[in-house]
């Protein structure tokens, strides 16, 4: 598989409490949560331009969905970012202040902060069938808009991972593992029948609706 330049994303926490995770889990709108997670995937793969530096090491990530959502983070060493806090447009000012407070705590307690990999959070959410379905629906919508095959294929692979990996998917699709690995490679250009077989193997189907 071709190498892809990626960032490591970590989640900040204190006393085993993750502020970003708690906020995301509290969102009633599943699509909003998935939109946010998919935007973080783009940050991970360095394919996101909606980033803004606020100064003193604090950065803002904007998610253009609904009223608008924001995530605040800071940079660590070795191409790693640390997610601090997030929220909606309506409470943006207070969110920024809280993010600054968490960043100050992180600096003060460096080496003792509770970190977790973002990928762990993503896979936890994708273990829920409704969220996995929304993940793929949103990924397909985004692909139709921006034609970014690598990000779309990444979404398919992420759902495959939580369903038992390539081996399990191979049994369900009757495609050999090598073919699946090749089809889900970021630089791949799989045929529509292969994509259809993978989506069906993951337990879903493509649905066409009027664009109203």
C-alpha cells in the first residue's frame, strides 16, 4: 500500500474525563457528530483547509454543517495535534475561553495529561450500526461533492475494521483479501461493482433519492 502522509490526533482529558468525547456524545444529531468526525479524518490526512490560527498556539477547526460547529486544538511534536474542546456557534466565545484554559492546563501538566488516540474514539462510534450507516452515507455525499476517493475509501476501510477486518469482509463479499486491500488503498480506483460488493458486505446498500 502506498504511504500516505498523516497526522496523529490525540484527545486531551483530565482525571480520565475527555471533554471532546463528552461533547460529541451529547449531540442529538447523529449526522452532525459524523460530520465532525469526518472533518477530523480530513485533518488527519492533511486534506482540510478550514483551519484558523487564533494565536498563542491555539487553532480553530470549523465544521460547516447546521448552525456551525467548532473544534479547538493545539499542536504537539512529531506532527501531532491535541484536541481540547468543541461546541456550537451559539456558544463560540465561551468555548474558546474553555479551550484556552485546557491548553494552559496541558502546558502546566505536560507529560501527565490524559491522552487518547482519536482513532479509538472513531472506531467506538462506528461500532454502533446507525453511526456506521451515517458515516458511509456522509462519506458518499462528500465524495460526490469533492471527488476525493482516498477519503471515501478510508471510510469504507474504517467500517470494515470494526466489523472484523478485511478477513471478515472477504468472506462476506467472496473477494480475496489481496483484492480488497488493493481496492481500499488510498490511491486505488476500484470499479463500481467492487464498491457495491464492499458496501453490501458491510451490511448496507446504496439508495438513490431525489435532490430536493
